[in-house]
């Protein structure tokens, strides 16, 4: 009896292990305000968490204190993505790196991984100067991988000054050489990296200075094991299940070869998260293909539709403009973000206040009527779960 119970427990564990793999993925907004941090909205920053690893997208001033107030741990940040070099997306980065270093134990220094930082040309120089002039030493290495913008990403006056963004001087003592990534003209995107779990690309946006969006595509995973069929074939739960799940064929004692395709259900599609930096438009056709079917699309909506001209003049978007991008990409959820500080969080709006953030949501919903796209207002410390879909 005990042995049977034990077998059930072991089987369930194995089945769970074989069928779950990496399951959790969530997105936490740390700062949802534009221009500067205020007591009610932090400057731009959000964290995508997968299996305990944290990827930080933008790092406005005060991001480290927002992190301390959240459930997340700054020490878990392994990758940083900076959409553009405006201060409300960047001023927090040198300070955050220094604080993470202060909280790092020097004994574990040997095993510390390099923090990979991605962002526009100029970021490498910015960090080298800010960390260098302040005499900041880090207990971990970092590398900056720079994206080369194209000339059409900003008005003339916003073009990155080649002199100002050129690398100068030796590497910072903890800096490792980073890559310079150019636009892949055929796909209209930038390949940042790919590994067994993810393919991460960037794409071009139009803003007052060159800005980028990021697309995080999780790879598809094998479908669930057909355990009944496996039992019929005489295969007991164990390492062979893992091999089939990993795509290897298995030979039975009878000589019969079992192919993974026979015993696995349909593959589970990977999740797709698209996070756009400040912009008044997306450049090229590539990004639409790249972001197609996104589970979540995070888009700025700095000002309401009634301020469209002002928004566009400043390189920003309205809810209607954000909705148009979500519609073109057939996104499942649109998260509006990066609000002018005039829009207080819903909970703080008082009677008589003129600018209601809920109006921004209404405007996006109106533009998306009949599409089924869900609209969400980002708020500081809001966490959104991104669950797996069983089919495409
Ligand atoms: Zn901004
Ligand atoms: Zn900006």
C-alpha cells in the first residue's frame, strides 16, 4: 500500500516535472510616470521575471528604491535593457549597479555572472564616465551591447552626436567588451541574443532621440507526455520520459523505437512580450511581424487623445496611437504606460481633478472596440502574470 502511494507521488512529481519546465513569467511595473519621478509615480522601469531571473527594462531615477519597495530583488537582475538615453529612462542605472554591488558578498565574487546591458549607442560611454568619475568599483563584471540607430529614428536635432557617443578611454575595470549590434536589414530588427529558452530582438522607434522596442519571444516547448500511451508501450516513468520530452527517440527492449512525436501532445507555444520605449511611431514593417500575436504589448500613452498634437511634437503617443499598434500586431493585452505626471494613479484621483487616467484607458478601449484586446493601465508595483497558452 505504502509502496503504491509512493509510486503515485513519484509519478505525479515526474509528470509535473516533465510537463512543467519553466512556468512562471510575470511583469512588474516599478515606475510608470514620464519625465521625472514623483511621489505618486516613479520614473520608467519595469521588470520581466522568469524563473527567478529578473530582466530590467529602463532604469529611471529612483528605480532602486522602487525595487526595495517591491517583492523583487535587485541582486537577481541579470540583464538590463535601456530603450533610449533620456534621463527618465537611464539616470537610475549607475546608482542601481553600485547598490547591487554593495549588497554583493565579496566571497561569492568568483561565481558572479556578468550583467549584460543592452541599449543605444552612447550607453557604454555614459556608464564608463559616470562610474569612472565617481570612482565606483563594482564587485561584478558588466558588458554593454550597443544598438546602432538609423538616421530616421529622430528629428535632425535628436541625432546622436558621433563625437559625444564615441567610446573613449580604457574600459572601466569591471567592464567586459560588449558587442555593437547593427540593424538586420532583411528582418528590420536587431538580434540581441538567443539561447535555449528565448530569442530577444529589438526594433526601431521614432522619438526625439533614437528609441527602441524589445520583443522577448519564449521558445515553444514540447507538449505534454501521453502517459496512458507510454504505459501501454510498457514505458515506466523515469529518465526515458525526460529523453522523449527532450526530443530524443527511445528504443524499447523489444527493439521497437518510440519517436517523441508519437507520445507528445501538440507543442506549447512560447510566450511573447513586447515592451516599447518612448515613441510617436514604430519604424518599418519588421516590428509588426515580430510583435504579431504578442501576449502583452507595453506601449506608452503619455497624453490623452485631445493632446495628440503636443504628444507627437514631443515624440510621444496617445491611447489611440498605442491602440493602433496593438491592433496591427493582434496583441492580446495592451498595457498603457509612461503617463504624464498630470495623471495621478486611479486611487489618488480626487473629485474635481481634471485629468483622469481612467479616461486614457477608455480612449484606448474605444479604439480597440470589437478586437478583443484587453487594455490595462500600468501602475507602480502592478504585477501581471503571463500565463502559458495551450494553443496558438
Ligand atoms: Zn520618457
Ligand atoms: Zn524619451
